C-alpha cells in the first residue's frame, strides 16, 4: 500500500482570545489519514472543527488561530515545518480547494479565463495559448456548454451552479493528489446539487491524470452524501474525532454514542411520519465533559 | 470624558488662537503698525543678524512680524468661527429641507448644489467679493455663500437616511409637526457630523481669507492679516523668506488644530450620542 | 461604449451649465464698478462711454443681455474681452492647453503617489509603515494646495533653490507651441531642452495641486484594498498558491479601484479649480491666472467665458470618471 496522501497526527489548534478572553482549543488532538484516491468524509455539526482542519491543511488558518502541537504530513512533506514558499508551490498544484460558497469565491473583476489560466501558468510551464486550451478542456470536463464563451465572461454573469463547476475545474486544473471539498453543494439549489456531486465523483475517479483517482477530503454535515460518495468517514465533535472507519462499517454498526445519535437524527424517506429526533443533549454533554478534562490535561502537560 | 492627544492638540491650538485674538493688545510685544525703517528686514532673533527685541524679525518697513502675526489671529478667528457657523446654518437648513422633505425642495437644492460646484472655489470667492465688497464681514458672507454646499450635501444624505427610517411616523403626521420631527429626531443625530464639518470649515475659512488677502481682495484696513503677510512675503521671498514662512506655518497650525479639534471632539462624543 | 451613460450625464449637465451662466451673469451685473469706466482712459467724453457701453450691450436690460449672450454662445461666439480687447474664444483657446497640461501632470503625480502609498500601507499592514503612511496622509490631506504651493516655494525655491518658482520656461528658451501644449509639442518636435525646462517649472505647481488629492487617494484606496483582501476570493487566491503580495497586486487591486474611484472622483474637479490660484502664484500663463485679473477689472465677457469653460471642463471630467468607473467594474458594464 502506498503512502497516505494526508496524515494528521495529534493536531491541536488554538484560538487566541480577543482582549481579555482566554485562549480556546479548537482542535483537540485530531488524527486523520487519507489514502491515495480515497474519498474521505469528515462529518460533524457546525462549529465542530471541520473547517479548522481544512484550513490547516490549506495553510489559511485565520489570523488568531495557531497550531499548538501535532503533525501534518502532506504527500510525505512535513507541512507545518515547510517554508512558506515551498508550501505555495504545492498549493493549487498538489492540493486544492473546492469552496463552499460559489457566489463569493471568484474575483468579480477578472474573467473566468484569467482565473483558470493563472493557476495553470503559476504551477505548470505553459504558454498562454496552451493554458487557454487546457482551460477549455477543463470547462468541457465539468460539463459547461459553450466553454469558449464562458471563458470571456465575468463571474457575475454566471449562475451559482455554473460558478461551482468553474471552481471544480480550477481545483482539478493542475492534477492534484488531494482535494479539500468544503461542503461544496451546501450553497446550491437542490436540483443543481445532484449534478455537481455526480460531476465531482466522475472527476475524482478520473483523477485529472492521477492513477487511482484523486483523494478527496469531503467535509459535510449531510450523512446522505457520505453514504453515496465516501469510502471512509471520520466523525468529529468538539474538536475531536469520535469515530472513524469505512463508511459501510460505520453506517452498519456505529460504535460511538454520538455517531449513533447522529444517524438517529437523520430524517428517513421510508418513515416520513416519524418525529424528528434531535441529538440527545446527554450525549453531547458527556462529550463536552470529556473535552474540558482533555483541555485541562493538555494545559497541564505544556 | 477622556480626550485623545489629538483632541488636546486641537484644544491647545484653538485656545492659543483665541488668546492671541482677544489679548493681542497685551500679548504682542510691539505695535503692529509701528514702522522702524532703521530695523527693516531683520531676520528672526535666532539668526545671525537678528535682534532679540524682534523675535520673529521685521518686514521691509521695520514692523515686528511677531506682533503682526498675533494681531492677525483676530481676523483669522473671526472669519473662521463666523464663516463656518454661517455656512453651517445655511447649508444645514437647505440640506435638511432637501433630505427630509424631498420632492421639489430636493430638486431645487440638488440643482443649486450642482451649479455651485461647477465653479472653481477660488473664482467664486473672488466674484462674490467683487459683488459684496471687501471687508471682514464681506469675507464671512462670501465664505458662507461658497461653502454651504459642503454642509448641504452631507446633511441631505443623512436626512434622507433618517427620514426613510422615520417614514412611517412622518406619514402619519401633518405638515407642521413634520418640521418638529425634523428638529427633534433628525437634527440630534446629525449634530456630531456637523461638529466635524464646522471645524473642518473653520480651517477652510481661514485659508480662504488668506487667499483673498493674497489676491488683494480682503480686509482693506491697515490691520494685519495672515493673508496680507503672505502677500508681502511672496513679493520679497528671496530677501526675507521668513516673512512668508511664518504666516504659512501659522495658517497650517490653525488648520491642523481645527481639524484635530473636530476629530477629537467627535471621537469623545460618539459613545455618548445614542445611535 | 455606454452611450446611455454619456447621454444621461450630458442631459443632466445642460441645465446645470445654464444655471452657471445665469448665476455668473447676474452676480457680475450686481457688482459695483463699471467695466467700461475701468478700461477707458482719461479725457473720454460721456459720448465715448455711452458708445462703448452700447458696443458691449451694457445699456440693455438684464434678461435681454442674457438672451443675446445665450444666443451668441450657442453659435460659438463668446464675445470680446473688455480689458484685453481680443476675442474671448481665442483667448481661452490660447491659454486652456497650459491649464490642461498642468492639471494632467498634477493628476498623474497624484495617482502615482496615492497608488504607491496605498499599496505600501496595505502590504505592510499592522506594521510601522502602515501607521507612518496613515499619519502622513492625514497630515497632508488637511493642508490645502495653496499652502503647499507656498511651502514648496520656500523649501525648493529659496532654502534649497533647486526648482524655478515663476513662469513656464527659462527666459532664454525661445519656443512657441502652436497648439498651446508646450510639453507635448516640444516633445513631438524633438525640442527636449524645452520639454525639460517646462517640466521643471511645472513640477512644483503640479505637486502643490497633487498632494491633497494624493493623500485622499491613498486613504481611500488603502481602505478599499484591505476590504478586498478580506473577501472570500482573496483567501481562495492564496489557496491557489499566490503569496499575499501577489494577491494584493494581481487580484485585490483591480477589485479595489472602482470603489476608490467612486469616492475620489469628485476631488478631480477641486484639483482643476485649484489651478486658478496655483497658476497665479507661479506665474503660469493658463486661463486660471487670466481669471483673477478679469474679475478685478470687471471684464464681464471674459469672466463669463472662463467660468463657462471651467463648468464645461467639470462636466467632461465627471463624464470621464463615470466612464472609467464603468470600465473598471465589470458588474456595471452589463447594465
């Protein structure tokens, strides 16, 4: 088995307090591993820490957040210790992002052509002409009709669904080994979501040139999508991974109480009349107690 | 009420100017009009040929520059305060009318502002002074007539915003009490903004007076004005550069001081005024 | 080319121009002082005065005078200067290029300075260069061009005499620009010595005009840049592999220009208006310096012509700003 594309070990991320507020641990010893070509879902509620993990991997932690301890190995490189220039060489080429909100993810003042070609020409030795042709091919791959026309357009002239396709095209442009997909369909209409997900699956399998497909860190709070798309899943709550494993196994027999509660809370097609079951506060309370104890132990150990 | 260093600077400058304006007869070491042809064109006291009794030197007629500067604060301050207040009153009135009542008022005032702003300010000033005549109060009126637009535009925008919020209330009241609503609700919210504008305007007024003096159109009496000093200084800039430099510094200080005052006061007033 | 925009702006401007004319017309005739008496020599008889007044139409009623003037202006005739005894139109045409060159130079300097300052402040955000630039721009923006001009004369004309403080060209350089655009024409004709001399003389006046605008541009553009850098797409550009500096220059700048232009556009007319005084201070032969004397001499036709010229200039400038805005912001284009 070849080396994992992404390996996170014992990652602790701290959020420095504003003014007189104390520092808070946002990630409490996260372990995560993604194999080449694997679609790895990261499931959790809002605020559980999913975005923090993504931002650490992409090197865009907010100003006030910092990595307190832990290792991140991206394609074998010690990501956290790499010099910024080396990281920038990999970002966009070996690891890329499909962002959540397509409406604000593209620069309003630049054409689509410019926004696709610039990432190509930054990382790959390409002439403008070659880049343009590749951009057209990419737009074709993401099923955009009239790609030549779209190249000349500005983001505001495209619908949300089309913009997301463009973002997917940009993400796959340089043939990355890992893509971080941060809730890529949340902001889209339901009708468009299906298409975009199907597209994502196709491109992921094709892998933009990589054998075995591109690995995807698929961040979502939607269990249905996990079942459809993912190979493995990690469940996160309160900055800790409470469960991980193969999708089939976890869905069949979840171990952790939180995971069970999560599944139970999902509304079901086949039992529409059933009342919704929110997650039992006792479960999350127990987890919060664990988290607080963890924080104390961690603080003492520093 | 704690004030920022900027505010203190502004207050200090304003007090200094006020002191000079009011207390000129006692503060100025010499009579500003007294000529001493034997001591003409002397540099400031700290320079090689300077004399201690003329701290800032003398002009071509032997008049003490420091005294002339101190006495010059009087017309400067009068013009600054009176001009800014008058411009503020006229501009605020028209701006409120345009923003709050809208319709015909807005159309007329907006058009008027457009026409007014199509004139280069200096040109308008000169034409107005040609019409009204020279003299201190003419300058004050001229300043009000030139710069009311600055107040009108800002107040109009504020009033429009406010009146949109109060629209429902306004719609239910009758004509006269709308004016009262205007006075009672819109005005207090506009006041902090006005404060900044007035102090800004004070700085501008002082400079306008100086410009008019420079062109020879301001106060016609013997009483020294900073602009008059600048005019003289420009003529003899190679022989007596300090004659130009010192009033320029005084003007700059006044402008910076007024701006600082406005900014500082507005900063400290902001949390108090409920927004 | 957004024709609709152009037409709308012009349609709005027309009544404004009429208003300007009415205002200046009325004001001037309210002013005490008889223009004819001012220019006529001693020994003139009452008949002479009356004839001259009739010649300039000053013996008719105000509305009548205005109607006649309006008719003439629409036909392209701006009248005859009372004090300079020449056609107003040709006087303006002679001197306008000088003013335009000065304004253009000032605008160039202001834009360059403001751009650099804003980029530097945004790039070194949170560190001392940003604070220093903020302090400097705050200071510079408060001081009007009049004072900068005088300070410039003192600093670079007297204390460190490196720049000339009066006139347009060195006295020994014989050069007449048939087009009136001294800098451009001397460049085109290869007389680089003239170009150099002209630019040398124009540097301080242009700088005095430019400084307040530059400071304002710096502040507004910096705020606009920081706003742009805080947007989602800026963060995502970092994920593409661009450094913060690259994102600032390649992505944020283009997005920040339009809002900055919207806020600073109106200042341009102030810059042009400032030429009146600056030309006077530095003895430059533009329409501004002609204007002051015209008012003092109550030269009605000349003043009217100059005021009308400035007003028309402002309209053109505002129009250009609108067009530039539309070009910069793609979202405004497809409307």
